[in-house]
C-alpha cells in the first residue's frame, strides 16, 4: 500500500535540526486524515522537499518502504538518463543527489529490516563487551601480547559491525547522495562542504570525505566525467587536464611533417587551388623570396577560408602588376595586410 500513516511516525531530524516531516509529505488519494502517499511524496513534490525527507533522521521504517524507494529509484534513474542532454532546464546536480539519496535510504531500510543484521549487531555488542573486559583484565606486566591484539581486533570489528547495523537510514541517504554526485560530476572538496552544510551534521564530515574520495577514484577507472563526455558528444574542442600517456615520449618532429605546402608572397591561382585540394589543414605558411629571389624567409600565414574567399571573389591582380602574363593575386599574411 503506497499510503502510510503520518500520525504515528517519530519526530524526524535533519542533522542537528528537528524538522516537521508532515510538511514534506503529499496526500494524494488518501481518505483518512494524517495519511500520506509515499510514491506521490517523492514523485509529485519538489526536489528540495524530497531530499529533505530522504535525509530525515530517526524515521527508519516510518516514512518510506523499501518497495517505494526501489520503484522511485528506478523511475528517477531512467528519467535522468533520458532527459540529460536535452534542451530542457532540468539540471544534473539535484537529480543525481535525489537518485543517490533514494539508493542510500533503500540500503539503510534493508539493513534496518534485516533480522540477520540485527542478530549480527547483538553478537557484535556481546563480543565488544567481552573484548573490553579482556582488555581491562590485562593489567599484569607479563601479559600475552597476541591475545591482547586478537581482543583488540575483535573489538574493532564488533564496533564496525554494530555501527553499520545501527546507522540511521537518513545517514545512508546522505552518503548515497554524496557518492552518486561525486561519481557523476567528479566534484570533491566543494561537494563535501555542500553535503556537510546541507545535512547540518559536522560528524558526517569524515564519512563524506571518504565516500567522495572512493567514488571519484572508482569512477575514474571506467570513464571520464559526464561533463567531459557531453562536450565530446557535442563536438566542442577542449583539452584534457592530463595529456595521453602515448604522447609522453613524443618530440616536436614526431607530430610535424617535413613536406610543407607553402605559398609564396605572390602566388598563382593554380598553385593555390592545388594546395587546397591536396591538403586538409587550415593554414599555410607564406614565404617571401626577396627582390632577387635568393632569400627565403617566413612572411606570415594565410588561412584556408581566406584563400577560398579570394578564389570565389576572383580577387586577382592584373597581369601587368607583376612579372608574368598569367593571372596572379597577393595572399594576405598574418601581419594585417589586406588582400588585393
């Protein structure tokens, strides 16, 4: 049943602040007063209310069921995958946070409702008590060092198991949201500060730092960030912050060509057409040979689109202006000279 009773739920908290959880829930197709619709509270409410309700503490098993969280997780994940990249102002940060919070709270609800986890927590607490008693009893100088180390290891494992089993579902939602956003956007320090401020829980700083670090490292092993992939799909020219590994041993001569197609300062139209048809790069060096024709130095560069414009407009010089009877024209160089 997607409808739940809001009247019997315990007072929820968001980090260190008490919140009115009833104002975050939506009553759709609910006849009795005090009832709310779990699915509608996630799908028909704004994202701010959804995230606050998912981050609410001390409300394990009282707000959303595991079935509702799983259904909304699949729905939001599919919607985010389809809508992302479209010309719709939907954003990416808040949807990723919502999906991560849904997944994290789902894991928390499953752990809280699992009998095996509860039994493991009870056994861990018992082991922790026994290990603590064993450590307190070792006051003699000639104590067995291996036994003390074993007791300390058992105490640490028991404490970790008990903490895992008794963690609040809102804390799981916070960790899941941070992991999702860090894995998608690869944001680290700013995300940790934002999530810590959003939850108003300074005690969650270290778990958030560890979560963000692990999520980024794991995501970098598989693919680049979603923003880099979007720029690649859109065809935007951009340089990665780190060059490819195959270019670490390359020299300038490895990426340059020795057979350079250059144009003289006064070039013939046939030579220009031949250079444009035989090459694909966007610029050509312009060589000046001097008055006597014996010198050869770089006078500038001319772009491909400039040459196409000169040919299309037939911007040729008259044959009498330069030696030779064939039509010629002067190419514009990189020093600001205009074409003629």
